[in-house]
C-alpha cells in the first residue's frame, strides 16, 4: 500500500483516459484503464455466446456465468494494444456498442468482484495512475490523490464525435449525446460502485480547459500530497 496511486474517475468521455496517460507519462508511472476491462468482459461474453442484453443479465445464473468469465479474463495490455487471449481486440473494444455492453455487464456485482484482484494487481512500483468510475471509492480507497473529472455533456459528446471521426468512423452528435447520457444514468444509479466522487476527491471540470492545463493541475495536487 506504500506504492503511490493516483485515481482519476468521472463520467463517459470526460477525458479521463487522456489525462491519466499524460500524468503517468510525466511521472513514469503505470496506467490502469479499468473501463477497458469492462469492455473486454462484454466482448468476451458475446464471443462465448453469453448475451449481454439487460433481459439476459437479469437472470442470476446467467450473471454468474458472466462473472466467472470476468474472474478468469485472459486479458493483456502490451505496447498500447489490448489482447483477449490471442486476439488483438484494441479496436473492437473501442466501439460505442462495446461501451454500452460494458456499462450493462459492469452493473453486475459478480463482474465487479471478478475484476477486483486483477485491478489491484496493476499497483506496482514506481506508481500507478488508474482511471475509471470507482478507482477512488472501491478499488484504491487509500489512494493519496483522487480526482473526479467532469465536463459538460455537450463537451463530452463533441469530443467523442471528433475521436470517432478522426478514426474514420461515422457518428452523429445527437445519438452520441443520447448514448452517453444513458450510460451515465446507468453508471450513477446502479446499486454497486455507482459513479460518484469519493468523499476526499478533488473535483476538476475540464470543459473549458486544455489537456495541458488539466495535467498541470493534477501534477500540482500530486506535489502537495507527497
Ligand atoms: O471508461 P469507459 O467508457 O471505457 O468504460 C466503459 C464502461 O465500463 C462504463 O460506462 C462503465 O459502465 C464501466 N466502468 C465501470 N467501472 C470502471 C470503469 C468502467 O463500471 N471502473
């Protein structure tokens, strides 16, 4: 527990991943993109023939099977790529559909419990920057610095839109906005590990802030906690 960890939690497309990667690069720390784990669980379930729609997941036996899959997830992060077994799933997990499936499976207690040890295992020297929804509240409650990152829904939809377009995908702002609001509503209201700031979290709204400014803010907070 003496290994330093910085938690960055917040809603969909708030820029957590970009901020976490930049802060980690500056400090020479490891990164944990916990959302990617839930995305990989959704994909792994579908590939194993386990449905991830809400009706299917409502069956406790089915939920247990998805949870068992999460507990044995053959996932690997290497050189910016994400592997599920021998398959490079980096692009597959980034789709909007994968994000929605992740949000549905992540509401299952068995899935969250199944991923707990895996996530804590990322805490290695010299330190870790972890991004997600419950890094500060559940996974690393003793973290000396917890940031809760927000941005307006319009800003987040716009950023997500630009990301998809730059990857050559098609997208519509209106449907992205509807998707992210649905995802946030589910993440905020679920019974286990809902999206909410830890009591000791620093709030950071980056709607009108450059990434460099957000990085500088977090690094300044980090200096103060050391
Ligand atoms: O952050 P990202 O959009 O990749 O996360 C995908 C989904 O995984 C989120 O909508 C959320 O439901 C879930 N998630 C979670 N806990 C985390 C990270 C992600 O429940 N720590």
